[in-house]
């Protein structure tokens, strides 16, 4: 068993925004009933919301040997059809208003129902397979990351250790459950018998903060976009006496904003912890200890307990010198089994052997702390010069705070995307001057909104349509 919910008995596992309270004993009992309704181990598509029923369709199934594939409940119907046809799940666990041709509702609980498909258990599952998650950029593709029981357990235990989590924690949901960072928050708090506050409200809604104060939330997590929004909302003026910890992952936070939150947390006696992870490593690979967060602004920190990093040069050799850029490679029990693009792949075993090529370019300092400097594939050649698109984005966000911007393009054609057309010429001039590159190679494209996935990360692939 992954969590052994029964051991926490009558302790509260979940509180929802509509007042529903679920104990660990109830969670364990209802999870067994749901498994029995399915008849045992099989593949289930769980359409996720931040609700108790949705969590049951994740944690309750993993706990009982059923393999859920976590998908956003609002996923485009055509995309869901593609996944359904590619993987042939035995069941769908979905909100009660959801219907699917050829499926029969056979069980219901807490506003969700179980839809039996015509496929039965024809999809073979490897014994180690515990969970399927989409990668952050592939929501519309049939690509899943295959996570094992050992992956989840190892990563969860390391997170509990470095965050020093215990049963007194009351995290509030700010991220989708089908997102690797969001589900890792659930994993780690269920492991220690904490109480999870579940809400479908976003941080921009008053009801979120009402629920936060009413149930005395102690922590939340966010991606860079979350903290950019909080800054615009003047979050630091809010009175939140129960808040202890804020965590950040899902991309690099701008150094100025990182410093702003760290300083505020130090002034008011809270912790701000930056982390780094990928779905391919279950969730987390690095964290920045809060005690060193000011002196190491911009860094992802050190490897989590049980993990190890190394930097690799273009010839595949390890880099041992400080301040030298190389590709970041990670070693640990949380490195997942591999990818799946069709049902047949779910019978495969471990294809990675505990080693992950992250695709991120990084440097190490004299203290052994790592800093990401860009993605291996997020580079362009501009008139023979290698340009890091992530660095350029960082320059723009630093010069034009509060502006939603993105960079893309192809060799010798750099595109700047922003939601304010009137500022784009100024951005173009600024980047040309900062980089010393000919302004003729810079192109601008105004957009109503920068495309983002449900976790707030920029969907660079969707920007490619504007590149000529």
C-alpha cells in the first residue's frame, strides 16, 4: 500500500469548499468500494477536478492497485477521443453530468460516476505501473509518462523529508490534480496524515481567500505565473496568519520577484521554497533550502534526498568545474519508467534505469548549487550567434514587469509575443540593444493572450503558427 489511509483513522483527510469533510478511514473505505466496483486492476481515465471524488479517483485507485490516467475534466472532447481510442481504458471516472457513447454508468459517489467502457481489461499493464500523467506540453497528444509505485513512493518520501511535513499541515489546492506538481502536493500530504483543503476556485477569486482563512490553510504551491498574479494582486498586503509555507516550481521565477517574496517571507516569519522538477522524474528533483534563498536567488538549489545531479558537456563527458554550462542529468529512484504513446506501451518495464536527461542547460556554483540557464532546445542562431530564448524572455520580464510575454521563432528570425501591441516596438528595440543583434531579425506579434496550459506554463508549440 502506498499511503495506508486506515492508519490515520478519524483524522480529516479532505475538506472541500462546499463543506464536505472526509476522514482517512472514510477515504480508505470508499477507495475499496470503488475498486470493487471495477473488479480489480485495470486502466481508468480519471477526469480531474480539485474535489474529493476526483482525489478518490486518483489516490484511492493507486492505493488499491488500479492504474489511473489523470486528465483535466475540461479536456477538449476530440483530444479525449484520441486518448480513449489509443488506450482503451476499462472505465472512466468522471463528473456525473459527463456521458460517453457506448459506456454505462455502474457506480456513483460524491458527484462523480463510473462509466464502464466496452474494452474491459484488454489493455495489458506492467506490474510496476501505478499512474499515467501527460507531460506539461503534451496535453493534446497521446503521450503519457509512465510512473511506477516505487517512483511515487521515493519522491513522496523525499519531499516529506526536505519540507519537514507533518499531520498539522493544511495545504490548499492551487494547481490542477492532473499536473505533476499538483499531484505531488497531494501525495506528500496524504503520506503524513495532513488535511487537504480542496477548492475549484482560483487565486483571483474572493471565495478562494475566504475558504483559505476559514479553514486556516498553512501552505500552497504555484508556478511562476501564479506568483506574478499574486504580486499584481498585492498579495503581500493580505492578512493570512495561518500561512507558513509557499512553494514554487514549474519554471524559473524572475530573480526580482523571487527576491521580493523571499524578503517578505523573512519579514513576516514564513518560508518561500523554490523547487525544480519534471513529470519524467515523478515530480521533484531539486529544492532551494529557504535559509539560503536570498544568497542563491535564481538557483534551483540542490538535489532532493536520494537524488543526484551531474552536468554533461557536448561530448557526453561530466563537467566538474563551477560556472560552466552543461546539460543537467539526474539520477534517482523517482526517475519514471518511460513514455507511452499507445496501449501496447503500458506493458513495458523500466526504460530509463533511474537516469534522466532533463533537456535543461545548467551551471553549478562552488557550493554545489545548480542554476538553470535555459532549455537545450530553446535556442536559436541569430546571424551566427547562439541565442537562449529563455534568457531573452527573462530580460523582457525584468524590463517590462507585469507584462505577459514569450519568445519563439526560427534561426535568424526571433519573434516577440505580448498582449500589449503598443509596447512591442519598445521591446524589440530593447532586445536589439541588449543583445547587439540587428533589429531586422526581430519580429513582433500581438496576441489577446499568451497560450498556457492548465498549470500556467507557456505553450510554445502553439506559438509556432505565427512564425513565417
